[in-house]
C-alpha cells in the first residue's frame, strides 16, 4: 500500500519526521518497505526553493530561426517576466495567438538548477547553464515530469492547475513523500489512507479527521425506477447503490490524478478515478455501471448459470461456473462480484447516468474467483481480507459528492440498501490475568484501557481485574483475548516488553521415534543421490488420473468445499501423479530427474468423518545412470533395477525384516518390469508399495519424452511401524569363508525362493548373500536356468574349520534342492 504523505495529512497531523514515522510504524507491526521522496530534502533530486518555481505562460511566439522551437514569455514571480526557449509540443496550441487570456501554469527552472536530462535514457543529473539556442539566449527552462524526477514522461512540459500560485517554490507546491507498506493479512484495516491515519493517530497521540461529504440531491429518487435483488444471500452481507444522472466524462482534477499516480494507480477519466480514489481513501472498493446499460433498471446479485460467459474490462471472455458470484441485470451478467466489471456496462465517453455500487462480499468466494479467473485487482485484494460493512454509507456519500463536484452530476435522492447480515457489536472480556499470562506484564484495568482507547476500543471496567472491550466494526481481525493482548503490546511498545528468565525448567523432551525415522528416510534417499520435492497436496481429477485413467470417475476423491481453482479442488490419493508432473518438467528441460517426496495422502473412510492420512514416499528417477566424461562411452540409462536397488537400500537401512519382492502387473507400470514390495509380519503379509518402469502410455500422458522412467510409491507409515531400531553389532574378528553356488532350477522358481532356502539352512553362520549370475542356454535344457549365488560364512565366536564349512555347504545344497526342485550345477 503506497501512502502519499500529503494525502495522509488530510486526515491526521503528521508531526514526526518521515524516517521516525516509518520506524514507529515498523515497530508497531506494519512493515515499511521503502520511502520515496519527491523534491523534498532527502530525495534523489531535491528541488531548489529559489531556482525551481511555479510560473505562468503569458504568450507563445515562433522562434525566429527554428521551426520546431517556440519562445515562451513567462511570469515566474509577481511582475517578473522572462523568455524561455522550448520545444514542448503541448504548448504549441498557443503559438502566435498573442497574449493568453487564461492561466497556463507551468514549472520554471532558473540557471543553476539541477534537473534530470530529459533527452537521455535513465536518470542523469545536469546543471542548467545558459547558452544560445539557434541565436536566442536560453538560460532557463520549462520542466517535464522526467526532468523533475516525478515520472519518465517527457513528451511535454508539466502543466499545473490554473490556481497554482505564481512564484511559489515547487517543493512547497508538489514536494511529497510516499511510504510503501507491505500490508500483512492481519493488517487489512490499513489498506486505505484513512486506515493508516487511524494507526498513525493512535501511535502519535493525534486525532483522526474523517471526510465529511455533503451532497445536494434532486430529481426522482433512485427507488422510484431502480430495483435491487439479492439472490445469493449467503455471499453478499450488504449491497448499496446510488444513482448520479447527467455526468460529464472528462479528465479528473490535477490533485486527484497526482494522488492516484503516487498511490500506484493510473488515471483514466473522472468517473473511474473517483471510484479508485474512494477505494484508496476509505478502503471500500466500489464499481460504477453505465446505468443506461442495466436492463429494466434492475440489479440482481446471483451465482452464475452453467455455461454462462462474461467479457470483463480487460477484454477477456470467461466461462463461468455455478459457484461464481455475479452482479447482473435480468438479461445478462454485468460484473464478477468484487473482482472486475464487465465490458457491456462499463462507463464510456457516451455515458450520462452512473449507477454506483458499494457492497461487501464473502471473502472466500472472492479469493476463489480471483484465483480461478487469474484476476488480481486492488478491489479483490481488499474484499479477500474483509471490508467494513459500516463504511459503505460514508463511501457512498463520498462517491456521490465527488461525482457531483468533478463530473457535474445530479445525485438522485436515496440509496438502495439491502442488508442480509445485521450489524453486530463485538464485545470481548479481557482480564489482567490474561494480559499477564500472555505478555508477562502486570497492568491495571485503567492502564489497559488507556492503551486500547487510542485504537477506538471502548473499555468498560467490570471489576478491578476485568474489562469489557467493545471492538470497532473495522477491526475484523480482533475476535479473541489474544488479539487484544497483541494490541496492548503494540501500543505499549514491543521494545518495552521486559526480558524475563523462564520460571520453570524446560519440560522433558520425549523422543518422537516416528518423526526421527521419517527424517531418516529423507536422509537415506538424499544420500542415494535423490533430491527432495514438495508438491501440492491438492490436485484435480484430470491430473490425478494421468497415472491411471480408470480412476477418473472414482468416488474416493475428497472434494474441497471452497477450492481456489479447478486445478486444486481435490485432495490427492497418491503422491506419484503430482511428483511426476514436476519430474516431467525436469526431464523435458534437462533430460534427467532424481526426485523423491515424503508426504501424506488422503483416503475417504466410510466409518469416520475425517479421512485417513497415511504417510507415503514416492520416487521418480530417469536419465543416464551417471554423468559421462567427454572421452567416455555414453552411460546406460536408468531402468527397473535402479529403482529396485533404491527400494532395497531403503529397506536395508531401516533394518526391515520379512520383506520380499513379487512380480506384478499394474496399469501404470511396464509389464515385465514392475513389482510389488511385500512385508510379512507373523502370518500376515501386506503389500506396502509398488515400483517399476513407467508404462509408455502413462509416460505420454505426463508429456515425458520417450525414455525409461523408473518410479516407486511405498506405504511409509506401515513400513516405519515395523522398522527395527538400529542396533550396534560388532564386526566379527574371525575370518570369513566365501562359497559360490550355482543352482539349476525351473524358470518358475524365483531367485528369491532360492535365497530364502539358503538363508534358512545357513542359519546364523551366513554373513552375506549375493546373486551374481543368471544364465539360460541350450546346454542346460528347456525350461530351466542357472542362478549363481556368492555366500559368505562367518562365526562371531571362532574361526570356522574347513570341515564345518564343507558340512554347511552340503546342508545348504540339500535344502535348496529339496525345497525348490533344483540341483547344484557342476
């Protein structure tokens, strides 16, 4: 929020230097981003009081030696005249007409004045020096906005209002400063000049002066021919409308344009500028309709009809949804409520009658619509944070006053006012005990009341320790005792709060084993070369179903009551779809990705109101296995075995026992390159995840180029529940004996089954096992293959003898042959 100091002074006396004021505001909870100074002391280009003044152009004549230049005779002090050489295009209209009968005020800079060069890019300071210009001495100039540092406009000189006093230093007439404040969500009350004036008055002990508009009405009353109907009663607490007839569309006055420009608004015409001016002044967004374009003089507030469209003021046509809120007439939509007006009813140069709307909308609907339409306006920003319904009366008076004064309008008597929600006084009980508990300060009720009174809170003492505090209507951020304690602290001064030592010892810190294991999973995957991603937990059906289109119409998706946009209206059921969307961007731009995400998914439960929120981990890897040097052969691409290795590494680091891998077929995974992870606990087996290479069809739905993409998603909650606590195991100091065993087994017998048999018969003597070769060939016969394992045998108590190793080897061979129908390969 940009606050011009001159505008602020209309409503409160600013007695502090601007830097001190900014410091005071920041310490009270308002974040001052910057201070911009124009011409005053401390600005980048101070305007010299003696050398840059207001002047009047008396006559414009042709330069004797240059067609594009003119000589302007100016009066820069009462009765003091000078001739200036200039080429400004906006004074050519008076050339050769003799003495000008009407005032033409401009800005006169004398020799020695420091200005910006208006003929070069950027801002380059120059000192004005006298020199001949085509045979005529020029030792002064008429200034443009760029030369004064007010803007980058330099197509003509800056013309001032007719009543600008001749000879007055420009710094006294236009010198100003703008305080730019980053308004946080809980400070929405300061999104106006009056709101800021209230804050400054409270902090500095001054009094706020609210505008006191006066309006003369005439003609037929508004309710004689204009009707207002609120159909969407839950979304519009209050709607007001006034009518101004016979307006004249023209530029707004200079002072208004100047204030709007400094506040960050672009002046357009008097009607639009007045609307924006009142919004910035009072914090009350409003909208002006061409009253003659409102069919049947009937305003209707309703939600959109399916398939209805509206072309907004920015020229874009929007297709509306049934939950979008509109201001309409009986035939068409006129505006998106609280966001942007429609083109069909906008004020144009031909407009003569204006219908002025000032309303209050339910904040969440405005936030959702502005996000859906990608329309972020000054009005929607205020409606999203809450607008004071009690300010609408003053806003309408101010709007009609300015329209009457600066648009020559005739104000119709009365105001249409439909109020769905009656005004409700908010009173909060605050005790000295609560203030002491939250702030650590021993205040009396009188001291608390004295701190809250400047903020317009009304305080009534109930007893020596209790206050009833009445909350102003514009303080919608105050609803609890903690909010009042914050206001007490702000007014007392955060810097004045005493530093105190803790009264008690820190409570015993209990180990959160589940959280530690979750962090450990992240550490393991990061150490494996993966990068952690955090994607949205909100998605759409279309995005979620990219992994498996059959789930597009599933009823298991949890729908948000008030989604911000169609892309974020459902809670995700799986992490992999959202992670793949992020990975797809990396793959398209870099040809590779290494991503994982740990997060919750949301599943509907028939026996409970709230959904189940199991913890999951998803992994996506693609691209070359490793970077290659310029003189090396290209590295192999990541495939099924890479993702299998990552999953096995995670299980190993979590010391997860009873884990097995089984081949499977899933719609989103490539047949023959997909598997499930099975966790066996006692006699029960649980599928805790799946992994494999992404199916080409699924890959295409995510717009991923043709390459192998390996993915996994695991039920981390179930895995962590059965993970073992890491224990220290000493390394055996006795030597190991390695044995290579190759078994010929039917193809239907998995390597996992043979490994299980080896572990079973080797017992505690088995230190490690590794499958290092798989072979199938005609020399072995049909329907069989060779699986070669390297096993390491070691005892923690003694050195195994050759005889013991031989017996163990024979036992393992007999067991594998018996359990699996295999035979040792000689």
